[in-house]
């Protein structure tokens, strides 16, 4: 009797169950890792929360939806960062679900699960968006937009146009890169006979109306503020250099799919010893339009995003790696044929598990090793809750009022802004970047000015002393990181501006 592993049988018989098990386990992993190992928010998450607290219709960073949702999640969790981490994992689950649903319509449930398993090994998704922000929120919206665009344009389902319009409007409220992403399904539809036929109804017109209504508040803010949402015309003086940069960014995208490439190579029949009786995963034949749809959206966002990044000298792919590679796993499955043989099952399971667990182990190694080597400071090692609590309580004890504003060092000010009273963050060096408050209002309502102390006296830097005349520095407060290592303790200088 031929032996087939339980996992393969589950993929064949219960693909939806396998999908939910692996996706929820990964989400649980990346919900636990930051809660256990991070004392401060990663990346620019503290700045996202500082901007989200103000509920601006638009900022210099772009549309507001991600910032609003981050603040709502933080408040719903009792001002605990757990809410934002949970929101990031919800985005990851919704994105994988959209990829699975799209794959189920094109290649069937069993092979759709394989597409999701391959997508999970892409580096952009193996650490699924702990640093919540516009790029993380755009991933599920883009994946669901692709799903409903296929249902509407590829399969002619009129009911899908409403969901497509909602997702497109929310995507415009999430990232400015949506302006060049949203026309791509229209271009694909116009290039195919089936797409042109399904675009002749009035449903696309009604979808455009819904999209315009959703994007109207942000569009009004753009018109009033005079901010340009269209990128400037790139300077094409060094075409050879731009081409080299484009090649480098494409190479980084290929490197991000290393897990997919390794798993595909390990399953290649020419590299497997002869005589192995491998189980197969069957799918119905894929028509040419569906095949072209998958290949188009696996290549177009990656090629265009890397090209724009090269033209405008950006270090990252425009739109984010998560958007550029969201269809990579499904594209490999579609190219693999109607029968996918799972050879070397044990090796494949080990390689896949290593690709999923390795980023979590890398986070642990980074926290343990990084404090002992020279380099930039790890933001996740800063004790955010202790910093916010100390300055909030001291201001209230000195003045009898809750802390309403904080200025000075922007990184530390953003951490204080996550405190219990959620004070406003003022960028005193560039006040136009924080339009919800001014320095005059700060001097009237009072607040705390903080900086990184370089001595035990806590002398304020010259630029802060010039902007806030009459600062009386307090004794600096020292904070321990999770692991100090060879670095000195974090010493924060501070001064209170009393309310008038």
C-alpha cells in the first residue's frame, strides 16, 4: 500500500482547514514575538500613532486611513500596543485569505493552498507587518482588489463591482501609490476579449462613482493644501545608472522570493532520485485568460514598482514589496501544470518550516547580539511604556494637569505620545509637519521638552534652548533597555514648560 502523509491528504480533502491552520499559526507567532521581545514599537510605528492620534484628513506622509486605524486599535486595547500588533496580523490573515480565494477560483482549493504556502515564505510575508502602516494595510486591500477584479472582469460577476469599488476607494485612502496600481486591472481587461465584454456594462461607471465618493475627503484636503499627489517628472540624465539601479531592485525582489525558488528547485523532478512515487495535487485546466491575469499581476507591479524606485532614487520598491510579490506563489502554481507532484515531502516540510521560523529566530538573535556591536540603536529596545509613564506622571504631579504636549527629540517624543494621556507631539524643528499644534500653543498649554542627555547635568541642546527660552533642565532620567550590552543606559534630559 502506498503511503501518503496526512498533510497531503488534508490538502486534497480539506484545503480550507489547512489554510486556516497555517495562516493562524503564523499570525499567532508574530503576535507573540513582539509582545515578548519588544519593549518599544518597531520602525516608525510610534510616529504613525502620533499622527493617527490627530485624525488629520491628510498629512505630508499621504492618505490617513492607516493612521486612523492604528489609533483606533491602540485605544481599543486600552492604550496598549497589543491592539496595533493584532491589527497587523488581521491584515496579514485577510491578505492570505484573498490570495486563497483568488487561487480557488483559478486553480481550485488544493493548489490554492500550495500557492498560499509558497507566498508565506516570501520575506515580505514571513514577517507579516509588525510595523503597521500604510504599506501593511495596502496588502490586504490590494489582494482583495485583485480577487474582485478577476471576478468582475474575468468571470463577469456583476456583484463583485461593488466590493471592488470599496476596496479601490480604501486603497486610495491608504497609499498614494494606489493611483498607478488601480488602472492595471482596467488595462488587462481592455487587452482581453472577455475583459472588454465585461467592461461594457454600467457597473464600472457606478464603481467609479463609489470610488470618487470615498476618496473625496482626501481629494478636498489635497486641493486645499496644495500638496502634489503626482510624482515630479524624473530627471533622465544618467540612463545607465538608472538601469543599474533598476537591475539592483529587481535582484532584491528575486532575493525576497528565495524561499519560493528553493522549494520549487527541491521539488524539481530532475533533482529527485528516480523511482520515488510522489503524491500529486490535481486541478482543472486553467484557461488562457486566467493564466494571463496571474502572470500579469505577478510581473507588472514588480517591474513598474522597481522601475519607479530607480527613476526616483528610492531605496524600496514603490508600492512596497508586499504588493509587488503578492501573486508570486500563485504564479508558480499556475506555471507548474495541472498535476503538482510533491516530491521529497519531508525535505519540503523542513525547508518550508525553516523559512517561516527563521525570521522569528533572527529577531531573537538581533535582540541578543545587536546591543554588543557597534551600529544604530535598535528602536524596539527602548522602554516605551516606562518613558511615557515617567514624563506623564511627573508633569501631572508638578502642575496638577495631564500632559497635553511633548516636544524635543522626535523619536523620544513619539514614545511619550503613546503614554496614558496621549499628548500631542510637536515637531519644533519643522512645525509644518505637525499642523495640529504650534509652538505658541505649546507655550500656552504647557508640556514637556525632552532630549538625549550627554552629561549628568542634563544641559539642553543649544537649538532647544533657543526655541524654548527659559528652559530649566531637570535631573536627567536614566532608562534601561531590554539588554544594554556595551551601550550606556539611555539618559533623557527634560524640562517642564508650565501652562499659563
